[in-house]
C-alpha cells in the first residue's frame, strides 16, 4: 500500500484584507448564509478586541487560504466567532492549528474564559472543541439562520491556569507529531523499506 504524501506545511498568520477572497471562497462553501465581504472587512477594521487568523498552504509559488478563525475579546472573556476549513483541506489538523494560535493569543491578552456556539449536529466540531477544554453548557434554539438549527453553547474556563497552558501545549504537540508521522510515511513511500 502506497503512503500518501503529507500536505505542504500549513502556516497560521493574522488575517488581512488581501486574504478575503480566499476566506470568502471557503465561507460560501461551508456557511449558509455566509458572512459578506463587508462583514469581514468591518471586523478587520474594528481592530481592538478582535483577532482573525488564516491558515495558508503553499500552492506553487503562491499560497491559498485553507481555513480561518476569529474571536472577540473584552472584559476578560473571549467569544470564538468563527472557525472554518476548506472542505478539501478538512481532517488535516487545520482547525486545530487555528485554535492553538487563537487561544494562545487569548491567553496573551489575559482572557480567563471563552465561549462559542456550534451546530448541535456537528459532532466532529464538538469533539475538537472538547479537546481544547470547551464544555457544553446550554442550547440556543433555532440559532442558525437559513435552516434554524439549534446551537450548542460551549464554555472554557481557566485559560490563564498552568493546567490550561499544558493542555494547549499538548494540542500543539499533537499537530507536530501527526505532521512528523506524515513526513515519515511519505519518506517510506519514496524510499521503500529502511
């Protein structure tokens, strides 16, 4: 059986206006109704209290946006407002990379607690958020426009604790270990047995 080559390295950086075409392409594929270009531009322009990130992957001599995430902060709390990954790049730890960076930035800002909403039917996203310490605390009925699906509300406490720093480090290490394993599988596929 031939091992699949690992995807090119994914880099997480601050979202800028130049990233919006890639962000909007994903937004239109995964959210119904999607946020508009104006909504994203207003969020980026608002500055203080908002953090938006993109995950980019090399494609030839250019890069493409494969995911993005954002949060609002204030009063010692953060709200994760969006996390999305291009369907063609899902299951490659893109969302994990984004959340590691987003929550690390929340810690740097002194944030103590964070919240988010996730579709009640999206078990995969709920498992991801649980790995980061988010726990369900309630339901927002008919929260999502378009289909009226309920949202599960999840909260994370103690972001400033040493225990949470260790949890975040474990998530970052998990990504690094998975990447190393993918590199080893690709090397084995190219070189046969060692």
